[in-house]
C-alpha cells in the first residue's frame, strides 16, 4: 500500500536523500495499528458530539454494487480497511435493504483492538444499528439473536405497530428518531449520541447515505474505487434527490494498493449541528 496524498515530507537537510521508489511499488503492508492511527476519529468532533463517516466502494464506472452486493467490487486491502473502520467505531449504521441483501451479521470483537477499545471506553465490538421504516427484518437472524453487542433498530414514529411488537417480543431495542414514517438523519445522530455512541460509521446503502448527505449530516466519506467495470444499472454510492448546490468535500488522504484507490474526504462548510 502506498500513500499518494498528502505527499511525504521531504527529508531534513541533514538527512541523506532517499531515492524515489518505482512508480509501481506499493510499499510495505501497513500494520493494523498504523491503519488505525491513520483513520482515527478526529477530535474535536461536530457540535452534536458525533462524527459520522461513510465507507463505500464503487467501480470505475460508478456502480455501488454488482448483482446487489458490494463484495464483488472489493479486494483484500479494501476489506482490511473495512475491518479497521469497524474496529474504530462505536456503531455501524446501515439501511435495512443493505442488511437483507448483504446478509449482515454482528460486528465481531477482534483481539487486536480489544485493549484500545477498552481504554477508549468502547464496547468489545461496534453495535449494528439498522435504519428501517417498515421494520421488515428477521429478528430471529444472528444479527439480532446472537450479537456480542446488542443490535439496535432506528425508525420513525409511524412504524407499523405489529412490527414494533415483534421487535419487542424478540428483545430488540427500537429507537424512535423521527415524527413521520422514517427516521431523520440528525435525529438518528442525536439518538445514538444519547446512548454514548458518537463515533459513527455508515456502510450505506446508497439511499441511507443519500439521506445523511442530503441533510448535511455526513462528516466524512471514505471511498474505495475498484479497478473494475460493473456496467448494468447499479446505483451510485449516494442516491437521493438532487441538492440545490453540490456539497463540497476536501480530500484529506489518498492511498493505493493493487490498483485500488482509497480516498478520504471531509465535509467543507457543513452547518453546525
């Protein structure tokens, strides 16, 4: 893996210059600790106490998935970063359709991060938070029945009463974060912050990410561009109504490995929350 941006600082005048590496050299594989340091959550966080980053993968032609799954676009380095981002987060926020299509399971506790998570006051693994209007979810699935950390569901006040009852019967906690049928992005953040879940990671899908982005509730985007063409009619990584003026993000990091590009962007000029 090789860093493309920001460029490495030039050697001090007293140091011998280092010959440039070949352009195709990827460099040594970073350790998990090095990746964790590179992707550490910023401090201070946004005004509401949260920091919401998204992690998405796209093909060269902009597809967010292939045959409704992101895995065909991924690769070993992408999965390594995926695991590190989960290990840093308090909670992983994901849409119900993505849960169903990707067969989501609980985040696992990883021994390599146990000490750091304990020192930071975090649970052994990130909680999975499913955003759903209909609550059309299998509450007997491992995601809800056998997690290391209990999974949560977030919905609006208009959620179907029978599905709320089904969640309660299964012992699944449901948070209300909206007055209508759906949860509202800023109220999702507030509801999770109230539970001490402030380092947030969303893995989409595109409609949920579009809701966060459209509401200016997204602080950071980690975007992997895979050296693959998917074609077809897959959505982009962010899907939603067009905004009056494009939202601006600033590139903070760019890495490469095996033809994959790993971008990290931070929102510019987002209103205080």
